[in-house]
């Protein structure tokens, strides 16, 4: 996957999320995240990782429920190419601001951010959502070890060695749609009823380039993997 294709896919995902009313804010971090966030991400404390990212705007996409998505692409040379996408689910057991208003018989169109301060106080006092999920996609040829450490893989959760092999370079769009399906399944049929979303869904896997033999060989094909 070339950097130009990656950049186009990021823009397309933001456009898709806006079309289905899931995009709260979008930025272009160019893979540059704060030292504070990078330090917290190594420690593996979910709440600290999430709150640090929010505080420092360390995300490319802020979703409707305050979950975040990050994108990073490094391509100084083929051997050093690294790709990282990450989704961090909102970690508190409280509805989104729009749903919070709805429960009070209000709508965002009516009141906007007027009650946001009161909502933020509710968030500060909310219980932790123990089911909050982190999903990450990594590609690194430098770290590749056949049938041991896949070059292209998913991580689910934190603090584990779970790596689900993938036979493709994943595009940002494919990562976004995979995340929507796994995390927002109750809304999935609504998404699929949207013509624009369905058409995007039907073509996005075809935009993912298959890995070369150099980073996905016959040994890797002996185990279960995403194909």
C-alpha cells in the first residue's frame, strides 16, 4: 500500500462516518502523537491511555460516542515500513452526549452544547466500562517472523500477545468498517441499509493489497488467518 492510497482511504473513512452521522470531529495527525501518549501506551493502563489521548488530541477521528481512532504510516524504506491503526472505545459506562440529551427529552439540534458541562460532570462520576475494547492493526516487516510474529495483524485488547494474522495490507477504510461491525453491531443493519455505506463496504476489501511472499510465506498459511 502506497502512502497516497493510505491518505485517500483516511479521507474516505472520515467522509463515510460523516455520512452516517458517526463523526464528531476529524483531524490529520500525520501519525504524530504526543510523547505523553506514547509513554502511557507502553504502560497499558486503558483509562490513562484514553484520557491522555483525549487531553492531547492524539487522534484522527473522534466518534459520536467519544471513542477515538488513530492512524500512522511510516515509509522511509520498504524494509522499515510501519503501519498502525488503533481504536479505543469510550471507557465509561454512560451514554453519548446526544443519547444523554435524548434521555432527558431533548435533542442536540435544540440545545447544542448547552448541557455539555453537566454531561462532563456525569462522565467524571461515571463507572468504568469493563467491556471497553481496544483494537489495533499493525504492519511491520522489520518485526516479521514466519509463523511466529505476523507482519500484518490485529491486536484485540491490551496486555496480551494475541496477534491475528492478516494476508493483506489493511486500508484505513477496511479497519474502520471492521471496527464498526465488531463494536457497533446493534447499529450494523442500519448502516447496511444506507446505500452509500453498503457500496463502500462491498468494495473496501478489494482495495486491500495482498501481502507479498516476503512478508507472508507458506509457513504463515498453515495457521488460521484473515484472508
